[in-house]
C-alpha cells in the first residue's frame, strides 16, 4: 500500500541528489500525495567529499513534502484524532504499523522552506486542521543533546500550538549499545505498549526544559 521498492540502478544517483559510488543500492520511498516525488534510503550510506555521511537522499532541487503512510490521510482530516510527527519515513511506517497514526518529515527543519515566513509551514502541513488536535513530536534520542535539533522541535511545536493544536514532545532515551535511538529502534526493543507509556509522559511547552528557548523568544521580541 505504501509502494516501497528497490530503485533501479540507473535511477539511484538522480534520486539521491548527486553521484553515488558504484554498487550503491537504494530503497525508493514514494510520497503518494506529492506528484511522483520520492526519497531514497541508501545502502550502504555514502560519505561525501565534505565528510558528511548520507543515508537518505532526494532529487536535486525537489520540493519539501510531508510523508503520509497509507491510511493516515483520514486521520489528518479529523482534528479530534491525535497524530504523531517523526523525522524519517521508516519511523512513520513503524509507528503507523503499531497502530499510532504518524506522518514524517524528511529532516527536522522540513516543516518549512526558505521562502516562507518564520511562522509558516509547508503547504502539506498548512492544509491540516490543527485546532483542537493533539500532536506528538517524536525526535530521535540524540535531539536532547543537540540544540539545533531541539530548537527545530520546539519551533514546530510552537507553530502548531499557534494554530490551535496541543503539542507534546515524546522523550526517547538512547538504548544500550546504540549511538542514538529512533522510534523504530525503540519499538523493536520495547514494543508499542512501552511507547504509549512514554506518550503519557510527553513534555508540554511549559516544561522547564524549554525555558532557554522561551527566554530567547522573549529577548528577540524585545
């Protein structure tokens, strides 16, 4: 139903947004609601000239879209139903398969694009009715030690709350033996019931952990 498939070898470089080494394969992840757009998961990940390790890619100069697994579109249409937002399509698929309706951004800042005002959202997100909706943001565990990532989570939560949502952030811990833990890893290790218990402890935006970001906003406003 979600159409994941192995990318044709001749398409991998285009889908990855640049040249890839010979022998690189890719899982193509179609975005069903984005006019033929797809991203790819590269196997193995490649290291670019600047030292950056690239696990995912998308065509050069392509749009920023919201990934919506099959069956979740109807949840987005009903503001009385909660939705979760993660970074990465595979994580959205894993949570949705576990019975928790989830959408994904390709990157933590992909809720907006450069041509939008600071409080703007990409069209896919802007089209959702947020008023009265509970939204769980589920970053990877390393977000809590990476201010840039945590700022993105906070900004998205603030924008959604300005549109009438109740935004809460689920805090994942890093599991033993892992450099960081994503929600897909967490589900494999702990199961859906454990994740739901984490949801019950999700952090609202008045939690003290967000105080530095709130103070920064007040200073900027002044």
